[in-house]
C-alpha cells in the first residue's frame, strides 16, 4: 500500500472555524509530504459537531460513519 491508497481520514472535527481549517491543512501537508498524487481526493469524516465532546457519543458516531464508508467501498 502507498499513501495514494488511503481513501478516508477521520478528523477530530470540533467544528470551529479555525480548527477545521487547521486540521484539514495539516492533513493536506502530511499527504503531500508523503507523496500523495495531486487530485487524488480523500474523504473526511467529521462527526463531532453532532455530539460535542462526550467521548462515548463522539466515538460511537465516528465508528458508525467509518463503517458506512467502508460498506460503500465494497
């Protein structure tokens, strides 16, 4: 596998203006640094805005979203 095989990223996603911008920029810089090809998009899962910061609820929503994405890829 290579960095181009990554299809989904799970974000902490606090849904604040600056965090969303910073988090996506950091991921972009990491992918470029690792050699990801330009134009190879990646799906981001950001569900914390639905649950706030309760860890159990946030984890459950995130797991649900990731399972849904994996089922689409089948």
